[in-house]
DNA sequence: ACCTGAACACCGTTCAAGT
DNA sequence: ACCTGAACACCGTTCAAGT
């Protein structure tokens, strides 16, 4: 009779949503590599095969994670600001949604056009690019690049020490910085000069706004160039 | 006595270089997921454990792949062109080196600063950014973003049909386009309008120059803004 | 409808041993 | 120095079966 609660998880009943939530939590804690059918099942006190009733296979589970991420995007209220300000706001909203889950952010790339919440983001982005004066094809190209760039911006580089506390990450950064500083200043003068910043880039405290600004600025310049045919 | 040549591979003798070459070939043919210690060993007619003499573990093998990619970058000859033209040329050279191997291009991100050929690319990039007037920290930020953006530009999205011939890829694209075109034009007018281009983006024929131009243009505008303090 | 049990064909990696 | 053999603790997934 001491059967329920095989694990810590409360055994409500399995569902797509519960599985996805568990998967994201697991990824946050131990990285995408820890997200395994078997570990997920264990976390829910259930047999691995139980998950296969809710998802066709693991890829669909990952799709589900991406869908959840997109669904968390808080669209900025529509206003009459110029298109580039609106675009910046939209990209920042996307960053805000992905940023808390860097281990799974990369999944967003493959699934944008395969789920409703992703399509909503795509639709808004394309709409703003059309307002900027780009045609349908150009907007698609730029939009695709924008999404992948933003995703990359907030993605943890794989191979980072997971499950590691903040202290361990600090250590890794220090080691990296030291090894960069130890390079020959004759052969790599600029790497050595930027050692601190380069080592710091390997972390969640990276400056995402810089990247966004760069992207939007580039698009603005292109749009103006197109219009004035300069 | 019919012992040699367990497989097609000529059994010269194992080496780091040979293993890396085999790994890249395997990834090109069947995707990164097929790159497995065991399959690699098999391709070389050798026991899986044989690879562990040449590489500490699989991560080091992946590092070796990235190093090979960077070593194939053909640096444009130093000239007196303006820094932005030189930067564009350098990024295009990086694209040219990564483009033939989209399945493993993503490995370049984690390994830039961990191998000599990667450091060479980083050094040149930082040097040009310093010429543009950015300080050491800003150059590092921008440079890091640039690399990941370029890598993203040429990376196959995971989940693409591998081992699939060109025909199968064509099919996949057609299916994608059809499903996008079938969306409600009221809810997703811009996605529907861009359906063709969006479906085509999922392929190796993507326009990389557009992305590079966008990035460089963005940097130029930022640099000018900085200098003229506008 | 929702889940279990047993089985299959895979992984990376360690450790001791061979030559 | 370079490689093998056996073993361990994992994977995703199928298929038949239970309730």
C-alpha cells in the first residue's frame, strides 16, 4: 500500500503539459543532455513507455518544449511607434522568454513554423519587416536570420558545466581567463587584450541588448539603402 | 589470414587526423547524430576502445573536428582596404570554410578559443574591430556575437532529414511549403505570403551574404555612431 | 484511454590485459 | 606505444499485454 509517490513528484496524472514542464525543469537544472525519456518518466513516477502515449517520439517532446517557450512570449502592445522600435521590442520580448531557459532555447529554431505560438512570433516579425519596405521573400530571409540570431544570443553553449553551482561556473571562467591571458601577446595581442571580456562572454550575463541593437541597426541601414537606392 | 580490411577503409594505422577526417565524412553523409565512437571505430576497422588512445573522450573528438574546420579558413590577403571590407572578407572566408560541413559547423562555437586555428580567426576579427574604434571589451562582445551568428548562418538545423538524397530534401521542402500555404490567411497573412521563401530557407541554398551584409552594416553604423557620438 | 513489462539494438566509458 | 575484450550503466523504441 505504500505505492504512490515512488518519487518526489506528486502523481496527479500524466499529461503533455506536465511532461514538458518537467523536461524544462530538468534541462534548467542539468542541461539538455539530461532530458531523457527515462529520466523524465522517473521524475513522474512512471514507466518510460508511459510517455509514448503522450508523444509520438522524443522529437515531438522537444517540439513541445519549443512550443512552450514561444507561448511565453509577451508581445509588446501594438502602438504607433516606428517599425524599428517595434521590432526591437519584439526581439527583446523573445529574448525575455528564452533567457530563463538557455539549455533548451536552441530548440526554438527548428520549431518556429511548426506550432501556433511560434507562428505568431513569425507573423509579427514578418509584418514589421514588410512595414519596413522589404518584400515577402526578403522579409522571410531576414526574419529567419533574426530568429536564429536571437536564439543563438541566449543559448547556452553546449559543453558548459551543468548542475554546477554558480561557484563552479566562476571557477571555469577564471580558468578560461587565465589560459587566454597566458597566450603569447606577440601572436595573439588582441585576444590577450580582450581576455577578460572573452572569458565573461561564456556566461548568462552576456549583453543581449548589444546584439539586438546591432541586428536592428543593420536592418535599418539596409532598409534605408533600399529606399534611397544609395 | 583473411583478416585485414574488415571494412572498406584502408587500414593504414589510426591517427587523430584520420579519425577526425572520418568523423567529418560521416557527419556530412548522415548528420552529427551518426558520429559515434562505435561507428567511427567500425569505419576504421578497429575496436571502439582504440579511439580512446587518441582522444580522451568524445568531447575532445568534437573539439578536434572544430579545430579542423578553423584550420581550413583561407584568410584573405592583408591589404589596405577599409576595415569593414576586410571584416566582410574575413567573415565570408569563415563561411566558406564551414559551409561544406553544415552538420558539424555548430561545433565551431564552443571551440574557437580552445585551439590554435580558432584563435587565429578570433585574433584577426578582434584586430579589425579594434581598428574600427571599439575598445577591447566591446570588440570581444561584438566578435563573440559575430562568430555565433556566422556559425548559425551555415548550420544545418538539427532534425533535418539526413542520409536523404536531394530528392528527399526537395520533398520535405514541398511539404513544408504546402503546410504553410494552407494556414489561415486571416491569422497569418505574412507567413502565407512568405511561404515559399520560408520553406526554402530550410536548406543549404540559403543566402549567406545577406546575413553577413546585415551584420557588417550594423557594426558600421554602431562604429560611426560611436565616433560621431550621434 | 492510459499505462506496464520484457526485449532489442544501440550508446560512452572504465579497467585490465595483450603485443 | 597502440590496441583488444569484457563489462557497466546508460539510451530510444517496439510490441504485446494489462486495466
